[in-house]
């Protein structure tokens, strides 16, 4: 997996790169210290899988930098890293085109799970920030819950939802789909966000009610 990592704090960037490589044997990390460096790496490496950019590094100018990156490299999934944990900021980041938001305080395992989720076409939001507000900010006007869910959930997330609705615990889902528990948790968090629910029982109930499991 080839990652682009851009952050102007060298200590943090180098440390995160080492941690990612330590927890992911096949990870190649291309580093940069600003938006221009990240754009250059994306241009030079069209086979990159995911880009991770600091929200406040040189050239970003907040969400304007996100929009610029997405406009120039629309096929490259983008995750934003930040030390701030503000729900309104998360909404702004996702609305600008990013596919994920990872607090810098996250563990390497959580980061890798989030990266894998975004790489597979999903969206990652830390579970503590899931709310109806985050859903409403990204639900197209007039779209039904079912239509929204069908466009927002990946095939893998639908598999997790079906197993969850069947009453399977996380470990059983891991075994059946041959994925890590952290990845299962990330998928479930996305399902909760998309369906605007707070727990597994509500997720199963809503999914059945709107015909998502048919």
C-alpha cells in the first residue's frame, strides 16, 4: 500500500511514518512538508492508494487546500490529520471532499483501520463524533435514507451490516470476512453514521425497515 503523508512537523511526520511501516509490512510512505509537496508526490505517484494531509500545514489554508487537492487528484482518497477535534471542523473537512478525518491522538491500529476503510471506498469519522448532525450535513437534499445508504456504504460495509443484523459479534464478523477487528469497528462506525443510529439494535432495525437488507 502506497501512502502520501504530508505534515510540516517533522518529528510527528517521521514518527507516524515509522509507526505505519511497523504495523503495515507492505506500506510505502511518501513524505512531504506542505500541500505543494503532497501535490507533487501525488503527481509523481499516480498509483498512490491514500493521501494523509495535515489540515494546518503550509499551503493548506484550511478547507481550501482540501478542495484544491481533490480537484487536482479526484481519484486519490484523502484523509485529514489534525490535532483539533471539533465536530464542525469534521463536517467542513468532509464537505470539502475528504474521505476521512483522523485525530493525531489516534493509535496506529486505528489509523491503519481508517486508512484501509477509506482505501476501500468508505468514509471514516471517529466514533466519538458520530451524530445526526454529521449525517444531515452529507445527505443530499430530498434523498431517502435507503438511497443515501446505498450510495454511501461499500460492499464490505453492507456485508458487515448484514452480519451485524444477524446478531453476529465483532469477532465472528472478523472470522467470517477475514478482516481485522479494528476494520470491523470502523465499518460499523460508518454504518451507524450513515443510518443515523446509536447502536447495533437500531442499525439492524432501521436497515430492515428501509429494505436495505432485502
